[in-house]
C-alpha cells in the first residue's frame, strides 16, 4: 500500500469511530428523554459544531438591492 492509501484508511477508520460514538451518544440522550430526564446536550453540541467546522460553509454574496422605481 502507498502512504496515501494508508492515510485514507486511517481517516476512514477515524470517521467510522466518530460516527459510532455520536450514534451511541444520541441513543443515550434518547434514553434520558424517554426516562423523563433533561439531558445535557453540551457534549453533543460541541461534537456537532466540530464536525460542521471541518469544511467551512460557503460564503454567499447577498444580491445588491436595486433602487426603487419612481
């Protein structure tokens, strides 16, 4: 295998691990809600934000306003 393929394989494994951890955390939160408890969403929010930040959101230019017709 090449170094590039080794890197791809390692990143794929890491993504799989992260997915499994998030699914487990969501299941824990669902169980807490089902039991009538108020779950602490701090860790889940941080994980979601970290994943969202991996690839920056595209910057969308707002269209310029056209002058009102007189």
